C-alpha cells in the first residue's frame, strides 16, 4: 500500500519526460485558492522547507508539480531536490531551488507577471516528508497587472479547470479564515466540478489572524458548507517570520502549541495542523490511487493499442533498396485500383449505413434523377398550336394539301427529340463527378503518408476519366442522332395516322355541349311580308338538288373527304349556284361565299356541325376585298382594284379553321406517341452507354494506366518521399508507445489493487 504513491510518481515522471503530462489522468492533489490565501505556506509546511517564490501580487505563474518522496535516514545529502528539466542535478540548497523556479518561470512567461500552463516538475527527497504528489496552481486574481492580458482572470480559470476537472484528482481548496466562507473562490471552483464534495478537502489558513472573540469552529466542523472529506485548519507563518527566516520546524511547533492552548480548538487539536494535513493527504491519496489504478491500467492499455494502430498507418521507414521501393509502389498502385473497383461494385469494406456511396450513387443518378426528369418531360412542351399550323402550311408548299403532310410531322418530332440530348449529357457529367468522388473515398491509408504519390495517382485517374468522357459524350450524341436519322412510323408501338384519326373521331362523337349556328339548309327562312319572286315549285327543285348533292358527297371520299374537301365539290357548288336566281343565291349567302353542301335528311354525327356552321366569306378570311357584292359585279370601269402590300413576316390566322384544328390534333397525337417511344429508348440506352464507355472502361484500364505511368525506377524516390510531418508524427507515436509500455510495466508491478480493505 505504501508503494502506491511512488508508483504514481513514476508514472508522472514517465509522461512528463516525453512532454505529455496529461495523457493519462493520474491521481494527484491539486491546490487551488485565491491570491495570497496561504497556498505557498501550506506547501512549504508539508515539505518542511522554505523553497517557493514569494512577493507582492501573483507569484505562482506556472503550475508546479511537486512530488514528495520519503528516503531513509542517514543518506547524504540528507535532503535534496531535482527538477525534471534538469535531471541528475541535485539541489541541496533550497534557496537555489527557489531561484531555479524563478528562472524557469521567467524563461517561459517573461519578467512581468505573465502566466503559462506549461508545468514545472520538482521532486523533493527527504526523510521528513510523506509520499505525496501535489500541483500548485496560480492564485485566482481579478485585476490584470503589468503585462498581463486583460483576460487574465479567465486564463487562470481555464488553467485551474484543466487540472481539477480530472476525475482522479483531489482538490485542496485553500481559504483564509479571516474571509467569509461564502466568498471563497476555491470552494466555488471546486463546487463547479465536484458538486457533491466527494473529492474536495477544505484547508482553512490564517486561523490565528481572526478577530478576537471569533473562531473558525463552525467552518472546521462543516456546519457552514459541508464537505465529505472535511476541513483541516492550519496556521501560516507571518510575514515577519518569513523575513526573519524562522525555520519551518519551529513554525510547526508553534502551530501545534496554538491549537492545544486555544479554548475553541483544544478539543480537536489532534485533527488540526500541517502535520495532520500531511498524514490525511497521504492516506487519502493512497486510497484514491488504489481505487483509480484499475481504470488507469485499462486506459493505458486502450491508448497503447490505439497508438500502435496509428503507427501502422504511418508505415515503416523506407529502405534504400530500389527493389523494396518498387515492390511497395506496385502494391500501393494495385491496392488503390482494387479499392476503386470495389467501391463502384459495392464490395468495399468501408461501406456505411448512413448514406449512399460508390455505385449506389450512380444508380440513384440513373433512375431517380435522370429517369425521373425524362419521365416528366412533356412531349408537346415548347410547341404551340400556331407553330404546328405554321409547320403544316410550310410543308404543303404552294399547293393545297389533301392530307396532313408527313414532312411537318418529321420536322416537329425531330425538334422534340433533340430536347433529350441535353439531359442525357448532363447525366454523363453527374456520373463523371461521382467517379471523381469515388477516387476520394477509396484512398488508402498509405496515400496520406506519401503526398506526392497521392497527387500523381489522382492526376492519372483524372486523365483516364477525361479520356473516357469524350467517347461517352459522343455515344450519347450518336444515340440522339440515330433517333433523328430515321423516324420509324412503322414501329409497333406507334399510333399511326389511321389510329390518330380514329381517336379524334371518337372524341368528336363524345357528347359535348356546342353552340351550332342554324344554316339556311336546316330551317326555312323566316316569313317575309314581301311576296316571293319565284314560285314554290323552285323550292322543290332546290330540295332535289340538295338530295343529289348529299348522294354525291357520300360518294366522294367518306371521312377524309368530309374533313379536307375536294375540287369536284367546289365545281358542283358553282354549277348549282349558276342555275339559281339572285334571290336564291342570297339565301345561300352570296356568290362571294362557298356554301356548305346540304346535309342529308336525318344526318347526325361528328360532321353535322360542319355542315350546319356558316363559313366566313373568302374575301374577308383571306384579307382581300371581293369584287362581287350581293351577286353583282361593279360596272364602274374607273375603279381600279389594287392588292394590299405583302407583309415581310407572314403567319397563319390566329383563329384556326375547322380543318386546321383537326390537323393540329392529329399532329399532336402522332408527336406524343412517337416521343414516348424515343423517350423509352433514351432512358434505357443512356445508362448502358455510360456504364460501358465511362465506368467499366475506367475500372478495366485504371491499374494498367497507373503501372505504365508511375511504375518507373526514376520516379521511386519522388513518389515514395514522405511528407514533412509524417516522419515527425511517426517519431512522436513511437515515443508515446514506448512511454505507455513503461507505464504499463509500472502499473503491473502492483499485483493486488485491494491490498487494504
């Protein structure tokens, strides 16, 4: 049990030797208190020597790790001190110890009250001390002085918190008796990290300086602010005793005499004083170390395994042999190429469950990005009815067309197919970016070690991907060009002209509310007061002509003839009107209007509305004035007929005719049908082309390209040159591993951690 404190001291030395005193949270006693609260006097009482710097204001400006080690009596020198920054140098003059503390403090912090968190390690060997490890920290101050920064208070607080937040530390909270305990800065800090008071020991100093008639009895008994480990009262040397260089031993005797003779403290004098404090701290620290040692051993073993794994990632130092360098380089290149392929194929060991990666991201692009966008494309988007009518009119040339010209359909469908090229090329770019992302994901640990090799590998992979990108884009463009080169209207999924017309006919037969004007053929003219200039017999003749016209109409072309008309029909109408009087021609609407053929009796169907609607005069419809007015020509020979100026830009009328409306619907139906066929082909062929020309090609040729461009003997030294910081990291890691192994050996010397129940 007595060996536990020396074991911790050895651990402290081992970690401080490599500049890592806080790697393991070691059990230690941390002394905190306000400035001039008597912390230094308490430490000197525990050591029995006057060795700490003293003065006005902040004196302790760096943490002081003080290790007390008991030695047998009779050794020479009887007492001495050693600094960790000066190993092997024994200081038997403790005034020289004070000066060395001041020199080392000024070396780091300067001469004018600056502070630093870099600790000073001091070990004191004496037969009059108990084994202890204490950390003296700067006193809590409020106002910056000298060259201290304005945030000196927060800096000191951060330094204190760095030590007292260690769950294995014992907090020695020093408070002077002549101040109110409720205003104790030390207890406030201790309460922040140890609210239950389980690892806090209260030390009440300057009890002899309290006002007459008052005492610290309630404080020492824990009635004001209770602590689980209690309070210990001590008496510090006065400033007069310090100047008079009164020995510590005499001060300890005077302290013991004071508590024995004081009326308030004599009943508890055996639990007061610096000597009782030293024994208490020694026992508390030993038991605390015993409780913490198993966790310390586990922590050391875990950290050792972690650092050994880190050392593996840095690799072994390079050998000078070109053969060994070549073997290592070939291994790294092959390993990277294999990781690249495995990441794309989904066989990577680095797969995560939080997000998609590698080939899964490419599949998401093909189906959820590219496929969804293509599915949402409207086949008629960007085409207006007027543009369709214009294309039809342009395709007919100077001759009127009997049917919808096929050239107009090809022109329009090619325009819509062309719109699929841009999203297809964008899909290639997205997959290209994902491949570059895969390069970052499949980097091996050795690439961090060899920075130049990493740069060249990324460069070669980029060249391979860019070389595959050109043929891929060309293939995608060719897919669209293939669809544009031949419009296969015999495709089994294409609706065709007959089906399109049948669809329109079915839509026309569906009941829809329409306002159909009544023509002269469907009801008799309204009664007139004027007498008829023709006998009723002529009406009978007109009825016979209407029946003959209906029979002839049924013989001329059926449905297409009804929609698109013919020249023979126009000739028959002219012959019929030639035999009529002026009044009858006026009933038909005048010679400047082409009358619709009379519907047969009982005719019903999709064409009845066309027969019943009155047509606009041709002269008005085409923008010209007609020389015929009510069936009579102008006889004024002085009137000259002039044509209007032809506009530079011609467009169809905004109001389509019935024929144009039907033609537009037919073209729309054909466009939608064929566009859906092409869309299905593109959505299927584009991912296949990208996988073949870009992804699979890059996987297949990557290792060959890496070896051919990088596996050259003259490049070995350049590619396998470690970065500047890797060598330093490896050395630090090796030193820490050695330190942890030594610490583990020290801890293993204690076979039973439950020596004392």
